C-alpha cells in the first residue's frame, strides 16, 4: 500500500488540479457572461 506521505502528495496534486479546473471554469463562465452582455449591448443599439 501507499505510505501516508505518498497519499498526502497524491491528494495535494489532485487538489491543485481541481483548483485549477475550478478557476478555469469560473473564468470561462465570466467570459461567457461578458460576451453575452456585450452582445446584448450591441443588439440593443440597432
């Protein structure tokens, strides 16, 4: 089996990857929102 410190290292790597993924998803959501807002503004002008 894995030693405690090996488990800890694996858990740290997984946590970091999840954080990066969550941050990226949040950024994607933000960019989607701003794009939608931009479209709304552009179309309401015409």
